[in-house]
């Protein structure tokens, strides 16, 4: 008979995990100090939302608010504090950060995924997204300095967090790692042509794959090769793959979106923020149509967010997977090893 693993709260297991958990606290404190020294205010965005986010592949937890009259109103646990944080920018805040507890369904079965986790999200009003890229790289180094680790390692890959980051556009990554001219599959507004990308991708394409499906299959294969040896900043995503980011000034086909990788692990996702409520509504509606096609459901739009967007200043922002960074900085093998109370098994 197979031996049942001890629960995470068994004293001997907790003792094994405690050093990493204490490091987690030190990293959080170091990050707070850095943000405060740069004039950021720490905010606490509420977790309940009328819309959990409007990206096709995000899956949320739904609940019901019951009024005094017994009427039930559907609410969601947020998948990101983004909508609330941008409302704070519209209200006049200029530099904010939040260690937010966020919730995502369909996020299990991997050392990098849990349904409840900590997302460190911050915003700079008036600053270009190069500034939040620099912030993110600085935090990666600060995490390593705090724990004293010189090299991150995960699944046989290593990364020097202090090395100068590789900067790679998504188009360059497709050329280098997949031999595909990605930009040739985009029209002038950054919408994908399925036939062009399917031909370039070859046999890996299924008959019912859309342009977005093909893009996702290729980018997933590429991601595992990034951040090997040094961090990789992957930037300028196709506009149709950046629902909350504005188009770049030099090429309307691509957007001001970046992701940061170390050891093949995605650590952060950031934008030069889109502030046009008309375009944002159109993008959300397109994303929800895609969600309904794939999953048979769609989430409501947050009309209050769209109203606030018209008053929001130009800004840049980024979401960093805090648990993943702590995992790398402490040499752990899974994000569950750096959670004080791991999620229930099911």
C-alpha cells in the first residue's frame, strides 16, 4: 500500500518549509521598502468584483452577494487587482502597489500554478513602460540579494538574476526559436491572419485552430527556452494578444506589452496601459466572444472601469508572480513550498 504523504501542517513538514517562508517575508519587506523609497503608496484592492477580468483564457471563481431582501447578485473573486488599481489612478493616485491575493480557476496540477496566489502589481502614472521593465528587473535582483542566492535554478535550467537581461521582441523570438515570420501574419491593425500563420507553423496546426490558438501553441514552446542563463524580457506582443496594452508608436501591429522570464518561468506581465475606453470595450467584447467559443461562458464588462478609463492618465503597470519569484530566490521546487498555507487538495 502506498504511503500517504503527511499534511503540510505536520510539524516536521512545516519545519522543512519554514526557512523559505521566512525568506518570503524578508523579500516582501525589502520590496515594500524599495517602493516606499520611490514614493509609491501601498493600496489594498478589494477581491470582490463585478467582472473578474475579460481575457479569454482567464477562469474565475464566482460567488453570490445576497442583499437584505434576499436578492442574489453574481460577483467574482478578482483574477487581478488591475481594474480597481486603474480606478485609483483615475482618482488621482500616481504611484501605487498592491500585494494582492488573487484567484484563478483551472490553475492546478503544476509546480507553478495554484488557484489562490499573491500577485504584486504596481503602476506608474506618466511613466513609459520601460520604467516598469526596469522596476521588475530590479526586484528580481533584490529578491536574490535578500536570500543571498547567486543563481536561480528550475527543472535543469539556470539563470543569473544579476546578469544584464536579454531583450527580445516576440517577432524575434518566433524567428529564432520557431523559424516563423510572425509579423507577416498580422494586418496593419495587428489582427492575425490564420492562413498565413498556419502555413508557417506546418503540421502542428489542427483544422479548427484559430490564429490565436496557433500563436498560443508556438509561444508556449518558445517560453521554455527563455531566461536560460540570464533573464529575458519578451516584448512587443501582437496587438491582438495584448487586450489591455496600447499600440507602440513605431508599429501599430504590436503593443506595449512585455513578459519577464527566468529559467523558462514567466515571472511578470506588464503594459504601457491602454486608456481609450472605446477601444478597450471593443477588445473586451472580442475576448469574451472568444471565451464563449472555447469555454461556453463569458464574463460581464465592468462598466465602472470603462467609465474610469476615460479619466485615467497615461500610465504603465506590471503584475509580478510573487510566489514564483520567491520560489526561485529560495531554491524551492514548487510555489506550494513558499505558501504559508497551501491550497486544499481536490
